[in-house]
C-alpha cells in the first residue's frame, strides 16, 4: 500500500506584497502549501494566494494584526484548522516607521517591538507547541523550522557605498565591485541605506551577483563589457562617464578611507543632496542640521 504524505505547510507573514510575496511564491513552487498572512492589504493577499495556488494548488489567506497579542496567538491555530498542520513559519512581516531623536517615544518603540520581535517569538512558541502535540499523538518526529528575516540595516542612515563593503551584508563585494554596482544601478553612493526600496535592494544584490559570477574565472575584472577597459567608473577619476559624459569623481570615504569612484551626473537615484557636502566629512553639514545640533540643551549649555 502506498502512503502519501501531505505537502508541508508554511505560514509566511507579510506575504501580500514585496519580499514576503516572493518568498510565498518560491515556497509554493517548491511544493509547499502556503498560508498567506496579511494585515491590511487584502486584495494583494488574494492575488498572492491565487499565484501560489497556480503553482502548488492549495493556499489560503489569514489576516492578523501582529501588534495584537490575541491576534498573534490565534494565527497559527487558524492555519492548523484550515490545513491540518503547520511545518514552518517565515517571519517576513515587519513594521518600519522612521523616527529620530526629536520624534522618538515609547509608543513607537513598543509598536516596533511588538510586531518585529514579539510576534515572531509568539509564532515560534505556537509552532513548537503544535509540533509537540503532533509528536504526542504518535506522529514520528514532526519537525519544524522558523525563518526570521530582517530587512533593516542596524543603521538606516549609513551610506550605501559603505554598507556594500560590510561583509555581513554583501559577502564578496570589494571596493571595485561596490563602485561598479552603484554605477550600474545608477544609485548615489551617498544614499542612506534605509531609503532603499526592496526593488532597489534586489537590483543591487542581483547586479553584484551577476558581476561576481561573470568574473569567477577571469584574472582581469570586467563589469561593463560595453565600456572599453571593462570597468565603468573604477580607476577613472576625471574621465568622462560613458553613460552621461559627466566627469567621474574620486574620493576617500568612510572609516577605512577606501577610494570611491562614481559619476555625479547619472548616479543620482536617492542622492540626499542637501545633506552632503562636497567633501566627505563625518559631520552632517546641512546648515539646518548644524543649527539643530548646536541648539540641543547640552550643546547650548556647554557654549
Ligand atoms: Zn554618468
């Protein structure tokens, strides 16, 4: 007699849009039944369910406010009721609201803690309890997995050019590639990493991966075959940009003073122009910011 085991079930939080949706679709394509969680984007969640169903055949949507403990505690149980089991949770949903020294308050801190930390822990707890009960009922070694995603870089104001050299973020991207990746994606090296959309982030990663892959077996690095010499900006200080004919610039940047090459003419996407000066000073040179810093009570008193 042939025993067929049912397809495993995964709960993906924040699966209505963007990265969560892509994860849900990839898992459905891999044979998982997908529980699509959303909070307010119902129509997008319905679309994700339809797209998953097209790949795997069984998918359903679940709304829940991850900042609400009762909602979170009920979520996994609802998935079990619908599918009969849960085998994995992907914590993709997150709340990110920009705040700063002036607007910070406990209410925003708590909001982020609840949905970004509290909910993933409660869902892991619920999955553990569910697996324990399946094992107690005699299911042989039901195992589960929890995947936590964190899109946010610890310092959202960090400049993209420096983040690209952080090996925790982009393994394998050195100084040549970070300059070339930024040129290829038309992103300003001064863009604060927190301003990147998921679309931008995916473009950066894909471009870097493409360049690294195509150079695996060459001693001489070529990132832009269309440009004579193979590199678009690296080592081309004061030369003409092949894309916009502006003059390529070079500057030492960041903690390690690595040489950054970029084209100010076409690498303008997310460029925080008012916040940066022509030289690479660590202080925020914006006059309003300077005034604001000078006006802080401790600075005022000291002066
Ligand atoms: Zn250019």
